[in-house]
C-alpha cells in the first residue's frame, strides 16, 4: 500500500475524553495499586529505573502519576525522526506542566542515511522485513542506548490493547536481563481517559482523530468503530502490530 493513502488528511475530530472517559468503581483502587507499583520499583531499582514513554496517552498517565507522587524516576522517549509534530509537541508540554525533562533518544544519523539510501524513504511499505529493519534503525537501536545501564523500565502496555498484549504482566523479564514494568496493564481504555479528564493530563491531539495508538507518521492511521486498538499501526500488514520494542523473551 502506498504512503500516499495516509488517512490523516480526511481524519475527522472528536474529543477523546467525551467519547471514552468513564470513571469505574475499580479505578480508585487501580490508581492506588499503580502508584504502589511505581513506588516499589523506585525503591528496588533507584537510578536503574526509567520510564520509556511513547508519549501515548497511557504513558502520559504514568508520567502524571510519577510527577504527582514526586517519584524519582527518569522519563525518556524515542524520536525516530518520523513522528508527528503533535507528538513531539508533548515534550515541552511535559516540562511545562510537571517541571520534568524528557530525555530524547534519536537514531544514529549515519545509519538512517544509509538505510534510506539503500532501501528508500518508503521501505516500510515494501515488506515486513524492511519495515522491521526501519524500526530496528529508528527505534530498537536508540532504545538499547536508553536502557543501557538500567535494571528496569516502565511501559504503558495494557492487556486490552491487542490480542498480542492480552497477557502483559505488571512485572516481567524483558529477555535482556531487565525487569519490564507495566503498572497500568489492567486499566481499560475508558479508565485511562477518565484519569486524563480528572487530572487534566496533557495528551496528543491526534487521539481526538480516532488514533488510539500513535507511532511514526507514515505508519499510523485512524481506526474505524470496532477495530482493534492497534489496527491503525502498520495497517497494511497482517502482522501482530509490534515493532520489536515489546517482544516476548
Ligand atoms: S514505525 Fe514506521 S517509520 Fe517508524 S521506525 Fe517503524 S517502520 Fe520506520
């Protein structure tokens, strides 16, 4: 499928909060449990702990929990060079709102130039192998640098996001000798947005264009009613919709 078919141009807008936010009876307890998991992780790992934020809504909720409870946890993100301006715009918004700097990890420029020269700007559409190679250069290599010297990382994975994530644990081995922590793994989409509404968490305006999961611009589209949360990621592929950041060990 051609990148020219990007659905962004025609995407309608609607407030994600109005559409999704529903405070459940369990949410107060889930918030308390998530804070406890973060506090325990901060004690157990100290400076070895980092929040690896995709700047998606789940990660922003976790950043809010970290900042609200003054937890000494570093926050970092990947700038692949292909992100939407709206996504990058969250970095200064986090600094402004919480007084927390987000460490930004970018791919090695020379590797990107070589890859694009060899495979083209639209390599990701040619095959799953080339798409994964692009993710390798732009995401996996900088992630490895982000996690170097760390003993644990925090993600915004939720079990509800896709079939492939249905069994995400709160605390699991990442296969590289670190703990991977997903403190809101049991939250629903409605609960995530209810938290955003209650605590006025800054979020990506693209979520208001029916994009629940936002990655690189060429590889993200809006989803339709009834589609899987991650159906808009690499929508031309019949794959598990993962880039390799969260493979099972
Ligand atoms: S999501 Fe798309 S543009 Fe981003 S690194 Fe992967 S293949 Fe490349």
